[in-house]
C-alpha cells in the first residue's frame, strides 16, 4: 500500500487502520484538503489496502460534469455487483433500483426514493454478509444528489454491518457536502483527516 506515496507515512498508517477496522462495524473516513494536495493518492492507497484485505469495494470517482446527472454515482458504485446482490430484493425495491440504474422502464411514475434507499440497504447488507464492504468516493463534493440521498439513507441503517465509507473532499468546500457524516454515523464511527502540504503541515485527525 505504501509504494508510490512518499512522505505520508502518518496518513497512510491511519488509513490502513481505518480499512482494517471496517470488519468490526460501520466506519467512515473523510480526507479533505486543497486541490492537488494528494487526497486522491491517499484514497487510492486505501482502496488498494481494502482489496488486499479481500474487502468488497464499491468505487466512484466523481467529476463536476456529472454532479447533476441523476444516479450517475449509484450506477458506477453498483456496476460490478448487480446480479449477485439484486436477487434477494423484493419486487418493488428491485424495480425502483433498476429504474434508477436505467435497467428497466420507469412506467408512469418515477422510482420511489424510499424504495431506492431500502434497496441499497439490502444490497449492501447482502454483500457484507460474506465480506466487509468499502464504499469509496473520490471528490464527494461532486456526488449527484440523487445518489447522495439513498446512500445517506443506507448509511444511517447499517447497524453493526461491516461497511465503511472512504471519501475525499476539496476544501474550502462550497456549502455543505452532499453526504453529511454527522447525520449518518455516530461520532465514534467517523473520522475527518485534513490533508496539508508535505512535511510542513502533516495531516491532522478531527
């Protein structure tokens, strides 16, 4: 994990510890800092660590151009797990989720937001029954609202499921981030690491 990331030993160690703790229950880590400070390299290292630990990774690299595209992130997050995880969904939840992912025709009404949220809870729980799950989002400030809502809904309902959220955010952020960790997980389960310049300003945990 440490190869390719130089001068960030403290931050890498904290990210390793975070990834390793996911098996014990819900956890979230937000990496924030200015553009170009190295957040994505650290995020990549966390994703690599998770895969080496045989953690299921649901990954999305957000871009500003897709910030208003409905369910853009949800489609990418679930792109590799659809068939395996959808089988246990009830018909209404599966239909709502498949409409959101453009796998089914919407019919006369748009998909019910609560049904999408509940379907996402079921999918993540089904995946985490066999292995821990890491939801990894780079540049979370560009996450589309239609994905942020059901994801926040799901995170609040994790209970003791081994699921983690690793996200990066640019600072100073313009307003509130689409996923507000304070509303999703208790204080003990979430961490915020501010990433500063190399050497002169090490990352700090809040």
